[in-house]
C-alpha cells in the first residue's frame, strides 16, 4: 500500500487529522499575513506599482484593450498591448475599493493564499509542523518579489499547477483537465504563463521516467494535455501577441541588463537566499535522496532561472519542496504524514481537532480586524522615492508644460498622474531600438553630448530627475536651471 492509500485509510477526509492539517496551514498563512501587514509600506516600493494600477483604472473606465502606447511622448502610437490586463484590473478594483490600502490588502491576501496552499500540499506527505515550517521559510525567502504587480497573483496558481501535475505523474494518471483553466487565468494575469508549459513538460518527463513506454495511451493523454496548454493560453484578448510579447523579453531585449530584477543572482546581496540554497544542497548531498533524473533536471532548471534572473526567486523556493516532498517522506518515514497519523495527538493538536470551527472563526475575526486596521487606522502609500509628490505639485502649481525627460523611477507616477513619459517601466515592449541604451549612456561620464541630442530630438520642456540622477551635472553645464529640489526629486527648466 502506498503512502497516499495509507493516509486515506487511516483518517476520513474530514477527520481529526485533516482538521489539524487545515488549522496548521491557516495559522501559517495568517502569521505571514500579519507579518506583511506590519511592513505593508514595503509592498509599494516598486515604481511600476503606479502604472500597473493606472492601466487597470483606464480599462475599467474605457472598457477597451489598448493596442498602441497612450502613455509616453517618445513612443506614443507605437504598438503596445496590456498583456497582463486581468492582473491590472484586479489591482485597479482594489484601488477603487480602498486606495493603496486596498491594493496592499489584496496582495497580502494573495500571498497568504499561496502560503496556505503550499502548506496544504506539503502536509499531504510531510508532518504538518515540518510542512508549515517549509512554507513559512519559502514565504520569507521570496519576500523580495512582494510588490503590487500582477505577478503576485500567479503564485497560488503555480503552486497548484506544479503540485497537481507532479502528483498525476507520480500516480501514473492523466493530468486533470480542469488545470487548463488555470493556464487561461495565468495567461491573462501575467506574462510568466509560458512557465506552465515548461513545468508540464518536466512533469511529463517524470511520468516517462516512472512508466517508460509501458503505457502508451497514458503518454498520449499527456502529450495532448501539453499541446492544449499553449492552445488554451490563446484565450486572451490579444491572442498570440501575448506570447510573442513575452518572448521579446527573453530574446534580445536591450533593457534587461539594466533592470535590477532581471540581473543575475548576487551572493553579496542575497545572503539569506544563498544560505538557504547551500543548506539545501548540503542536505541533499548528505541524505542522498533518490528523486529520479526528471525531478533532478527540474531542480537544475529552477535554480538556473533564478541564478540568471533575480525576479524568479520563487521558482526554487516554492516549487522544489513541492516536487521532492514525496521522496523525502518515503525515504525518511519519521518525517512523513503517515508516521504522524500513527502517533498520538498531543494536547495542542487535540484542541485543534475538538475546537475546529471555533478556532477557524477566531482566525477569521482576527483577519477581519487586521484588514480593518489596514483599511482605516494605518494608511500606506507608495514610496516617496517613486512618487515625486512634491515635485509634481510644483509642476502643477507652476503650470509646467511640454515634454518631460524623467528618470526611470518616476515613469510610473507620471503615467498615474496623466503626464506622458520619456521612459517608464514598460520596457518589455517599448523604449527599444537603442533608446534604452542611449538613455543609460546619457548618465555616464561622457554622456553630455548624447543628453543634449536627446533634449533636442524629443523637444524636452522640463526634466524630472531623482535626487541622485547622474545627469544632474550635465543639466547645469547645459545652462538648465534648477527650479525645484527635495530629498527625492529635482526639476530642471531650460535656461532663458
């Protein structure tokens, strides 16, 4: 009898053990949510938060899917699609409901759901306390990507997708057809939906490693499922354009080397992540778990993608535990759910089981209270390093007009305030053809001639720069006058 069958016969689906698992997972999710509430402002540090919400607000207002750029003066009218429209609409709805507090609440709730799901899937094989410890550790390690952007909404999806596909492969059955709904949802939420194809392929390889060619009809079902994944992802307002736009980021995008989240792993800056990876590798080497070549390749893939691009930190820390939990449980029975089911329940676990509904109700009340606090008493706002609120108030009061040359980090707030940008965070599709490289070059020691050329080419009427923008000395040398300055932003106007 395998472990899944042992669990099924040892406890009913709504028995004490399942209730205890559920409460453990809920407590873990609540703990993460409360912790994030205490640092809610950190979720709004990204300059892209502004324009992601604005795109969603404009969609709700106009009910149209843009096909050309409406937000910059440098690339206005050029092809541009809101390929992550659904995620942006969710952010906009949250903003309409509760301002930036509403946005933060939605993001925290999504992260809490991700932690709950991870704990639930892990606790199917590992002792609940170990499962929630792993889920909590993963939640803390991927904290750098917690920001008000659509990719956060895909985290619960990728957990369910990976767990269910590798479970199907392990049990040598076809993938559940309802998973294709997740592909459609994922495709409309964020551009990383192409990862679903790759994860499905690795799960298929795991099945092949287990069953070989002994079950041709099952292999056919997996192949059909794999072919349906990209097909159903075309259920998107932009169809194949969404996939093509995603590929432009991976191949030949000049902005990628210049954006922090696309940089490769840096051990000096990601100390906790490095320590976690080294500890995990040490554990794998010492324990020598038999995970099979397909899962070994999957581990290598997730590590490679993360080491190449920081933004994919969630791939190894969320997915590797989900994929190898069954092997750990089978090879180390003392850590397994089966062993836990055979043990006597301790006092805390008995309390969880006997007071299930009361405890769940209490957690619900506490969560409602936290949301109420976040929605009223504790007001959050985007970082002043990206908002340029004082500078924009000055620009409005002094009726500054004409095209603006802005620092990259102010592009989002300009879009949000209906001011056409020089450059902003939509470099996945725009500001290409040498533009981003040229903009970067204007900040180098020999960039003054290029900056002067850009000022003339784009008929710049004023400049909004971060206080540490390296181009500030050039503006002084070119005769531009500093009209405004604070700790975060500087405004320059042409000299008269």
